[in-house]
């Protein structure tokens, strides 16, 4: 099975039938389920999925309203994404996966594990939302059509390069393939255009600890969206917190080799904690 092949499965979430896109490959051991961030898609993880030296089954999905997945009839709330992730795990019969979430995907991963800790082996939260409110994040207007136009315009090379630089990635280091997958995720973030204020949660680290969910936190020292000092304060020493020194918010792309090394170590550590 090709990792970047597009597949689909159907879920029923709150009475609505949703078509969820995903990619992956079989393997042995606990599955890894990758959950993308806001303004992104499963394709954000393709370079990492191809380069990982783990034998585990690998899966990456498009959340509802992102990538090639269905845009639900009504605006989604954080619990709706959690239901979709847990439904995906049940439908594909993934046995106690390790959830790997980036940015907003980290928040979804954490809340999914808190909601159903017996069904999750652990979480790896990379440059994750949920520790604190985002600083300088995309702020949608109340007009969805204006937001959609803004999303489309900001994906152009000039404006997009400035956004990438602000998130810690040197645009000059990106290949054409990198640009295409990042642009795809941004332009297909239809739910982002109508989300309103960014999703909020309380005491995420404390609740993860109470749920006894093994967790590893990966953060970029130069992350301007979720600054490292605030992440350290929120985590409060409850979980291992590993820092990518040159990493900004897009830790997946800024230093891929370092991120892959930490991810593989995190998976081994979480599996060893069981």
C-alpha cells in the first residue's frame, strides 16, 4: 500500500454521514495515527511517513472539513473532531493507536485520548495547541466568503512565503512538492473559513495526566504561535518535553531529521510505558 495513496472511509457523526480521506500503510505493532493542524491536511505528514524507520502501521487522516474529507453541514466544535477521530479508529479497527498531532491536531489528539483513554496507547503532541491561546493566529471574520477569499489569496507564493517565514520555515528550503502539499492543505481548509474563534480547552496537561495517557511533547524554541515558555508552564513537568532548537511552529518541516528522531524516540518511550 502506498503511503500517499488517497483512500476513503465513511463515518456517521451526530447523525451525519461523513466521507473521511486518509492515507497509510500496514505494519506491525501499535498503529500511529497522524492528525494535522489548522489550515492543513494529511499531506503535511507525507515526508515524515515516508522517512520513518518504524515498523508500526501508519495512518494520516483529513479531519472533517479539511483536505478531501466531507465538509459537514454545520460548523464543527472541538468535540465533533474528537468524535470523528474516535469513529475513524473504530471503523478502521485500529487497536489502541498512538496519536501524533501537530498544532490543532495535537489538541484534537489530546482531547480524543482524554475522552477515551482505554482506546489510546499514548499521544505525541508536536507544537500543539491547547497549552495556551495562540498568539497572532488567523482570525476569521464573520463572513465565510471573505475568509475563503483570504485563505485563497494568502496561499500565493509572495504572501505565503511571509507566513511560512513567520512560522519558522525558510521558504527557500522548500521543494516544489513541499509547496504544493502545504498550499493544498491551506486552500482546502474549508472548516477554518467558518470556525469563528479558535477552539479552547482548559487544563489539558492536568487532564491528560489524570487520564493516565502516556504523552511526549515536542516544541520548537522559536514557535511564535505557542511560545515555548508558555508551553513549559502549562506542561508543568508532567510529561517529557523535547525542544527542537531551530524549530518554529512548523516543526515538521523546519528540521525534519531532528523531528523524525524525536518522534521515533517518543513512540518507543510510549510503547515501553505500557
